[in-house]
C-alpha cells in the first residue's frame, strides 16, 4: 500500500476503515532470496515457486543441505545481515506508512495487524526468526496510541489457536505463508472487535 517513501496508494482516498498488514515480507523476502540463490534461480520469475518446488521434490537430500546452509547463514552470515536489515527497514518505514495513510484517508479508522510466525516452535528456524517477528510487532504495538491506530494482535491469536492457521512448512518446501481458512476466520474475528461501526 505504500512505497519506501511512505506515499500511500490513491485507493485509500475517502476510506473509512483501513487495515494494514505488512512487515512479513521484510523477513520472508531475504529467506526466499537466499533459497533462490542456493538453487541459482530468479525469485522474481513468475514460475519461481513451481520450479523451486520441483527441484526440492526431485532431490530432497540437496534441500536438506540447503536448509543447513540457510540455518548457519541466518545465524552468522549474509542471511543474518539481510534479516536484520529487513527489521531496520520496517522500523524506519512504519511511521511513514501510517502518516501516508492518515494523509490520504484522514477520517479513517486504521487497524494494524501484527505479523504472525508461520513456523512451529520445534522448527530449527523458529528461534532465529521469531525474535525478529516479535521485534517488528513491538514497533507496531508501541506506536499505536501516539499515532492513533488500533492493533489486532494476530501473532497472539495464531499462537493460541489449537489448530494450525497457516500451511507454511519450510522443511517440506512449502513457502506459502498466507493464512488458511481458519487463519482468515481468526483475523476476521479479531478485526471485528476493533472496528467502531457508525450508528
């Protein structure tokens, strides 16, 4: 919905309710790029995921090797630097994004969603990525009162769910981090409690 300069899209003009769900790609992007580089693929290609999943299925042993390389890179190498930069970029962009929305839709209720962790706690990358997710969420929640928006804590909602609200599975090469039907229902129920409807 915004550029790096915080200029909100014209579609917001006259909006009364704006939901903001961003930040996850600041972390997912570096991971996807690292995987693409490991396989010599272009992550911007339209058939990237299909090609990647085909390579993973054709050679699971190679995928296990790539996962090990990614793990150590996320701890000490280039991926670690790229993930840290993703968090820093988000922290710098967030106030600009909120201000951009308020400029384009000054009367709108703004509902900011925290980002969720698609990884189960027993995944080897959880202890690396989860603190970064928590850091982004702290930026979102800490500025809510001052900046005049409400927060839907989807991170906590998903953690409390007894069933998985996402189908993401990095070990199996499933890189779709989007919520499943249950996840969308959880998000809707949270947002419903935050919206102030006109009488």
